[in-house]
């Protein structure tokens, strides 16, 4: 079973205090820090780029799980590698012709390649990226339309997670969008093990409690599958 990873989405943090927000989340039990990179083109929102990753890297050794919602991911591999990104997850919708080159470059810069898909994209589209010599190491199933935090979880996406989990028992499967105490059980039961959560963690009175609940739910769902 792949290890549970809870990844608070720093999009919901106070960007003016990014380093301390990151440290706060790690102290609260976060495994990864999810970094949403948006170019104002692939999605209608503009967030952060490599310089911010580079600054944050100076303050933490944490795994920086970078989710690139950009039209030309290949253009960013080198600078994100230099900046200190740990994971580089690109969208399949914009990478059908060059994913092999992308994966090769991402690995050569010492990052872990992942592929993300929007709610309207069928799961079959990521299958080629999981086969062959140079597969991606994580699939991020979007459970909201990419672009903004605080949206409603789309339970229909769980069919994709279930299908993927059946086919790839050891794969890291990440869910992103609308995850929190009220939706985690559905996602964990479907087989997701990497959980991104923005507003539910940052908006909680006790973020540590939410992080712990998310992790417990994944652990319990995994145990239930074994038994
Ligand atoms: C949305 C981003 C998410 C977002 C999740 O495009 O990819 O990572 O920050 O935020 P919540 O958990 O608030 O839905
Ligand atoms: Zn994201």
C-alpha cells in the first residue's frame, strides 16, 4: 500500500508569511507542502512561480509538491528544478505530444514526475504515461475545476480513483480540491493516498486535528482493503 501523504495546499496560506505558514503546517503533521503554480492561461488565475519556490526552499527541507497548472510545463522544468521543487506534476491536457520528453527532463533535474487531469478528462488518457520505460510516479485526480481553492468536492471523480487503484495497487494517487473531514472517507475508500487540502486545513480552528483526521482516514481505508 502506498504511504498516506497529507499535503496542505499553500494557496490557502498567508502568502506574505509563507515560510512561517509552511513551518506551521509541518509542525501540525503535514507530510508534503502542495504548491499551486498557475499561469493565468491554462487556468483563469495567476499565483506563484519558481522564485517563490526558491525563496521557500531556503527555509525548509520539506517535500514541495508542485502542481503546475500551466500551458507549457516543459518551459518550467529547469527553473523549478533549480529552485528546489521536489515533485513536478504537469497536466495531461497540455502534454499529449511531449510527455515523454517532460518526464525525462523532470527526472534529470532530480524531481519526481506526476501527471494531473481535469474533471472532464477521462482516466484512460493517463494510462500511456504509466507504462513503458519512463513512467510518471504519481497521478493527481482533480476533484474540482483547477484554478481556485475553496470549491466543492466532485464525488463523481471517485470512479477515476477506483479504476486507477485497481489497475495500479502501488501507485501514488493524489486527490486535489474540496478535501476535508466531510469528503475524506469517500476519497480514501476509493483508494487515494495523497490528500491535498487547502481551505479545510487553513480555515480550521485546529489544523493539526484536521491533518491527523485526514491521515487516519487514509490509514483506516487501507487497512479495510487488506482485511
Ligand atoms: C485548485 C488547486 C488546489 C486548491 C485546493 O486548482 O489545485 O490545490 O488549492 O484547495 P481546497 O482544498 O480549498 O479545495
Ligand atoms: Zn493543486
